C-alpha cells in the first residue's frame, strides 16, 4: 500500500481519543481533475479535508493524521450521532462524480481502499455497519460515493455491511409497488433502524425521496429512482434482521 504524507491544514485541535473514532465515511472528490481535488483538500481557503485521498493510480495520500478531526462530513447524521467529523475517518477517492461524468472506480483504487480499510478496522475496532457513504449520512446534500461504488464486492471481502439476499430472486420484485401505506411505514421504520435519519426542515414526500435514494445508492444500486418498491422493502427487512 503506497502511502504519501502530504498534510492539509484543515483539521481541528486537539487530538481526539482513539475510542471516539467509530465511523469511516467514504467520499468521491467530484472534480474534473485529480490535481484540483488535491489542491482543494490542502487549501486553507476551502476549509475541507479528509484523512486520506486515494488517487487514480492507487497511491494513498495521507492528508490529516487519524487522531485529528478532518473536515469532510459536514452536516451529517447516523443513528443518534450528529456532525460525524468528530467520530470518523474520511476517505476521498478520486472520481469526477455525477456532475462531471461519473466513472467506475479503478481496480487500483479499490485494491488500495481494501488494504486501508483492513488497517483502519483493526486499528480502531470499527464495525462493518459503521462504514458508510457520504450520501448515507447527508442524503439531502450528497450522492457520493454513488451507485458505481463496489459495496457488494467489499462486503464479499468481509469489509462492509450488505444484505445477503439472492440478487436474481429479489430483482423480480423490482418496480412492484407497495400494497399499502402500512408497507411504506415498515420500510421507513427499517431505514431508521438501519441508521438513516429524517432530514429536518423538509416536507414528508421530499424526505422519503432523499432517504430512499440514499438507501438505493447503497443497497440497490441498479436502480436509484427514489421510489419504494417491493425489492427495496425486502432488502430493508433483511438488513434489520442481521
């Protein structure tokens, strides 16, 4: 795992206790040029940083030491945790993102990410259920790392949380509408049990759409439409059962 130390000034003092670090939040950079992404994360004007950045060639830049709070998650919520910067490690992965021609992540990037996750999980005893995407914790603001991010592949390596349903079987339930408001409420309750939080200040319909899209980007990546169907429902039931 090639690591280069190239520090950013964008972090908070003092050092935090090791036991406070409970989450890993994964991002994409969302900029056209990798060099611009690195400059932004290192600029004191941007007030944005992460602990690590994984370049297209798989090289890992260490921008902020683990025990300092990097400024990567912003306004964020998961379960009863708010403003997750203080409890998390942030990993940026170079990718132009949805605005600039979203691409598959490179094999070298994912290889490096696996090694980094293994190291961080061991170091901080991080639970698989607490390795999240930026869109999970900020569903109204963020789409990253997005539907091309290989959550399923990482889950097969035992690194992240995923459902254990047969993909071919559950696909038959796709686009089949829920039969009642009761089923919709079950789905939403399951989202809250998983860790997603209602977004303050949003009307109910918009809230449901954002939360559903975030859930789909993570757990049903083939179709991100913000509509709850029977496939989404059965996935949510499976996730809360284990």
